């Protein structure tokens, strides 16, 4: 599917509803934008897999004993990013 969208004054854009429904995108879904030549390539960032989350729990010393804070969340996302980078580097 090819369509034309435009940027708002805040440099935001809206993806067509049918496109989002087909791709399973919901509000606040994280998207990765990659610059390719003169174009942009937009891909969804998948939720962490169970294996990635289990590895984060192991690396952090076990299950949390308190509620997750924003700092904890940033740490978890950072570890997942590192796990994915190592996995992609081996490919």
C-alpha cells in the first residue's frame, strides 16, 4: 500500500487506520524510523520476548521485590536492547 500523509506543525504524522489495523499498531506503539538514502523506513519495535525478559530477570538478580520504578524500566529496556544488539551482531 502506498499513501500520502503530511506532517503537522509539530512534525507529527498520522498513519491511516486501516494500515495500523493490518499491522497491529495501537496508540503509543513504538516505531523505529531508519533513514535510507532520501527516504525513511518505518518499522514497529516488537515487545520483548519471554526469553528476553527472563534473561533480564536473571541478569538483574531475580524477580523484583518491589514495584518497578521508571529507573527499573529504563534498566530493563537497556538490557533488552543490549541482548538484541548481541543477537543481531552474531547473525
